[in-house]
C-alpha cells in the first residue's frame, strides 16, 4: 500500500516565487506569514480564513503543521526578514514621518511668528 503525502497538496516551494520560501499552494502567502498571524498577532485559523477568504482551513492548518515540522528553518526565515526590514527602515526614512516633522516644524514656526 502506497502512502500519499497530504501536506504537499497545500504547501509548495517554487524557486523564484516568494524567495523560494514555503507558501500556500496557488498563493503568495508564505508559511511564515501564517505563523506570524497566528502566534504573534493571536489570530485563530478561522480568523485567518475570514481575513483571507481564498485560503481554506486546511491550508492554514497545513502551514502550521509544516511550521512545526520545520521550526528552526521557518524561525530563521522570520529573523532574516525582520533584520532586512529593520535595515531597510534605517536606510529609507518614512515619507509620512518626514511630512509630519515638516508639518510640526511649520506649526512651531507659525506659533513663534504669531507670538511676536
């Protein structure tokens, strides 16, 4: 009797798509995205499916099962993505933050002008 690996119906790794990271089949939603939503943001599998209705509960649970089977690999990918994000934020200032600072400086200057 041959066994059929079921999780492969839900999780795929394709070079060149999502950086070659494990993702939900047919989607650009990575396993690490599901993990972050579930573990860090406290979303239940049902809430994830409600927010992303093209996913099924089977997809979400398969992603969580894949995560638990590949714990260190997925955690390392999350750490690498967080490091990259932090580096990009440091190199590229937020346009919104710049505009708010300019607005604050203008408001402060106007207040001084009105005072005189």
